[in-house]
C-alpha cells in the first residue's frame, strides 16, 4: 500500500515544526512534506515581500532542519518532499529557492515543489527552472512543478494559469526535458471549475512524470484545502486514475485549512482523521 505523507505548515504555525513532526508520526503518517512558507513572507494584498524571523530564515537554518530530521528518525517518520516559498514572480522570494533546496536535501527529501510563475509561458518558466536545476542536481533533489490557477472575479471562478491543464503541464516539462523536473499534481487545483480539467484526466496524461501529489478536497470551485471525502471531489475516480497510471509516489495531503478548526489541544485528533482519509484513498487504489 502507498505510503502516506502530509504538509506540516498548518500545524507548525501553532505548535512548531518539531512538535508537528512528532505528532504526525504518532498519528501514523509515514512521512511529511517540509513546508517552508515561513522562510519568508509575502503580503498578497499589497504584493509586497517581507522578511521572516523563522529559523528557516536565519543563518543556522541547516542546523534547524537537521534537528527536524533527527526528531523524525527518533519517531519513525521521514521527509519525502518539500514545498518552497512562493510566489516566484517576487524576485526576493526567488532568492530563497536555493535555500529551500538545501533544506530539502538536509531533511532527506527527494523532491522540492517549486511553483512556476502563474502568468509565464512554458519557455519562460523553463528558463527559471534551468537556473535552479544545476544546484538541485548537486544536492540530489528533484524539482516539481505544480498546476496553478488564477481567479476571474467577473466569472466567479478560477481561470487558466501555468500548468493548469495537462497540455500546459506537459509543455512545461517538455520545455525543460530533464529527469530532475517532474510533476506534482495538486488534486484540488485540478478540480477547480474554470482552470483545471479534472484530476483523473491530468493523472493519466502526466503518466510516469507524475511523482508527487497535493491531496485535498473542495467544492470544485474554490481552493478550499479540506480533508478528502468532506466535499465534492470524486476520490474513487482519482484513486482509479492513480492506479491506472501506476503512480508509485507518496499520497501527500495538503489539507492545511482543515486543521485550522482545531485548537492546539485538539490538533492531534485532526491529524488522525487526516491519516484515516489518506488511508481510505490508498485502499481505493488497491481495490480499483
């Protein structure tokens, strides 16, 4: 059965990365996604970068990650992938991407998700990935592009952005044409009306180039990031497509908004429910 992972940012903002790793291990997760959004900040309303006081942003960032890896090893959980800061259209945030790759390698992760620029062409985003690839290869870390979305306020739904469709995603991968750039399919993004074309279709189209996932549920309109099986995505169809595509990677949850309803004292019970939802997807894959 496929191994199960989850993002840790939502829990870490309240209990810290160290405790989050420990509790996710206790909840039964095999691995975690080292979410590095606290490495730097971005004010979306003002379109402005700001510096962070988080250990990810300090000079001893590698020691901090090394300690997380040690905690994980002690608890029986490991880092399978990571997520770099975004949006990459901000030049100050781009300056942190190599640090994110370093942290991924130090944590023992194999893949670092680096968003493409939403509004750039495959060729323009390829130049961006070409800048990072030599450094990523040096550290033994693959980069993963992710399917994105924009919002059309007049239409009241999402609209096209880089990698939103299988055609665009494959064009991005082909423009780079390197085994160190792979696909991370965000299941929720793929299901958003107006931009995505459905997760099952994209899974089949990406095939073996699909090596990472972000799994969460939504109403097929908004980017809700809720626990699977709580809203409108058909995870039976998603599981069947993953099996047909012979997906061999981790089932990594990104249901970060789900944990927000839990208090710090209750957060462990939310983690357990998340684990159960991912295990249900794994079972559906076995049965498909």
